[in-house]
């Protein structure tokens, strides 16, 4: 992550300011539209911080249909990811 990207991240997620030294080590990925980042009950592999675009959070209904729960915009936190990363 370069300095411009780190500054963008800090502007969207100001609570990370105390971790500014470690931001350069964070992986920055671009995810193609429609990519599944993780599925329900997958082990936590990280916590997505959205800089651009949006992430759609959904789950399967008992009938197998997909139900959209919410969308995560830049600067917002994904509650499902947060919960999955807790011990």
C-alpha cells in the first residue's frame, strides 16, 4: 500500500490512525465484480476495508434463495466480517 492509499484508508477509517505504521504492510486488492470474498461459516481470513466501490453482504435462505442483508460502502464496517473475526 503506497502513501496515497494509506492516506485514503485513514480518511475513511480514522480509528486506524494509531496503527498508521502498519498500514504499509496491509495487502491492497482489487476484486472483480461478482467475486465471492467469503461464505457463511468460512473461517475468518481477514477484515475487508472498502476504499472504492461496495461489497454486498448476503446469505442463503432456507429455500436456497440469496437474501441481501446490506451493502458496505467505503468507510463502513461489515458487521458479519467483524463477528467472524472474533474468537
